[in-house]
């Protein structure tokens, strides 16, 4: 049996390895180890934490599905409104939208820089707030002003990092430690590296918010319905309803069973970024998953 000191060192190593493999599997779609090898690392982590429960930390991979069922969801006030997207149904409506932008004075910027276009994922919008680099609050949009605290459910989604520090740093991290950790993921991309150098890592260590969409992919939706059909259960109507319903389950274990995914589409924190694509670049280099088709 390991001593407490040995266990602490091994836990740090395990969390770092598991989080890196989670990132490669869920965000990069480029796993380096087999599922069996990953499960072995995770099993070792859980067993060590059971032996030394005082060494469990809030962003440990084991805490993704560790919460007890909630009785109800607490209300959350969004400091910055979470706005919804307006629909257009034909090209004429799209032209009128652009005309409104021109009237607001956006024509010169549009003519110079063009548009940044994103695929709209059909799921449930959510806000993720990190304090001192650790996921502290996840909430639904609600009415745009008041949402619901669904942190424990969002933690079960593998593509949502529990910590934006990478590789794992110790509890005593400094601003420079975080900057070095963030920069380690930027090799070969001078544009993003320069972006972070301009903004610095200080803001990320305080309170940092990103927003995105929790959704169920078409392939996972079809797989889920096939399993339900085999069991003699009624099929689900569409992926959006499953995603929304899964996030609002009182028991996180039910959410975890749905294989949801999450794409970040904006950085809500005011870091002085000039273009929207910089928000995507920043989110990506911090370990969040973004839609690669956006451009």
C-alpha cells in the first residue's frame, strides 16, 4: 500500500494522464491509448481516492459523475445576458438582416473582414464559469437573464474540461505557471500564441466564462434509438429534445448515460478580443472543443 505522500504524487500523475487522454479522445478525436488502458488508469485513480478521500479535488476526473441526485435546480443570474439567435427562412430575410447591419454602421467592417460563419448545433445552450482555473458553475440559458444551475450534469460531458489548466499544475499555481501551461498547447500556431501573449493569463485565473451548446450527435441519437427499439421502448423524437432533457435531469448519472457533446461558441469574459474568431481560437487552445467547420 502506498504512503500518503506516494499516493498524492501518483494521483497528480494519474489526473494529468487521464485528462490529457480525455482531451485527445473527446476534443481532438485522436486517442493514443485503448479504452481498456484508459479504464485501467481511471480505475486506479478511483481506488486511490477511496483509500485517501482527503486527497480528492474538485476537478479530479472521478468527480464527473460523483454527485448525488438533486432535489431541484438553483436559479442562476447571468451577469451578461445569454441571447438567443433569430431565425431566417429565406434569402430575402437574410438580405434584410444584412441591410440592418449596414444601417447600424457595420458596412465598412464587413467589407474589410467579411463574416465569421458557424454551424448552429441543435441542443441546449449553457454557460461555463471557471474560477481560479476550475469549473465552478454550469448553467442553462433560461430566459437569458435567469438560468438554472446544472453544474453536476455538465461535468459528466467528456468534452467539457473540469480545469482550463493544461498540463495539470499544482494548487499553488502562479500566473506565470498558467501562462506556460497554456502556451504549451500552442506550438506551431504563432497567431494564437501572440493573442494570448497580448491578453496574458491573469484574467483566466480569476473568473472566466465561455458559452456553448450541449448536444447529441446524429450517430449517437440513432444508436440510442436502436437500443430503445430493441428493448421495446418508444423512440425519441429528435436529438435536441434528448440533449435538453438530459441536461435537466436531477440525477447526473442519467445525463452521463446519454453521451452528450459540447461545442464552445463564445467567450463571455471581456478580454479585449477584437474579432469573434479569436474567441474560438482562445477556447480551442485552452482545451475546449469547438466546431471545426466554423470559419
